C-alpha cells in the first residue's frame, strides 16, 4: 500500500473532508484589465496552495503548497514578483513542472470536493489545455466560495481571497497573494461565518 493510500484511509476515518485551494498565475501590469489578451500572455500557474478541511468542524487537518515553473513564460514579471513575493530565484530553486505539481495536488485532494474563490478551475483547465494534458488529467468541478461569501454579506467585489479573513476581523492569515495563505484566509472566513450561524458551504462527502 502506498503512502497516499495510507493517508486517504486515515483521513477517511476522520469523517467528511473538503479541499479549499488557491492559485497564483502569471500576470503583468494591466493584464487583468485586458484579460491577458496581449501577445504571449497566458495565465500559467506558478503556485498551488490548498488546505484539507474537516467539513463538520471547518478545521484544517492538512495542507499543500507547491511552486510551479511556467513553461511558456518561465521568467515571471516584476509585477508578479512584487504582488506575490515569489522571486524568480525562488521559483527556479523550489518550483516544479506543472504536470508533477498538479498530479501531487490531485493526490492530496484524494477525490474530496474542491472549493475556490471564484472559478480557479477554469485556470486549471486553461493550463491543462495549454500544455496538452487535458486528455490525461481531470479538472474537478469547484464549489465557488466567492458566491457563497457574497450571500453572507461579504464585499467580494472589492476583496481578494487573501483579504477575506481580515475583513471579517478574524485576523491575518499570512501574506495575501500567496496560494496557501489565501486558502487559509478563506477557511478562516468560512469557519467564522459558520460559527456565527451561516449554513456550511461544504458537501457532506468523504475523500477516498
């Protein structure tokens, strides 16, 4: 039995789980406003961060973080370096190829329902297609926590995922625009709102 199988069995005994994930991807000054339409601009993933959540208690029971080296634009822009704090040197030293990083993320998720702040699954699908991997890897559907938070009165039009927890007075969850920290910000916000009486956004389903 592999280590992944052992982990899945252990987690399965702990009841229903879910995965909240966040992505950082290549960007340039003004690229969001022009929807990455300039020549050579692609939303290549540079970081995947995720937390494994006990769906009943909204507590983190595991985490995943991996830097990813872009293939088409391997040198990230100064704009993205300043936004995320990820340097080209760090990316070269600690990053891995998207195929390996995404396979590791899927193994971490273990089939659990996945959630993100908006449609990060569309960025995943873009990368799978961009690299010719869409026939080999699944792109699981994602639950939209941005929409759920909006129904709870959170100003989602103004706030990024990394700002959500702080906006609710929960406290800082690390640096905004780092994938794992942003995922933890989302979890902290969800946990805070559920404790205050909001219905849980998580599906009652176990991994494995």
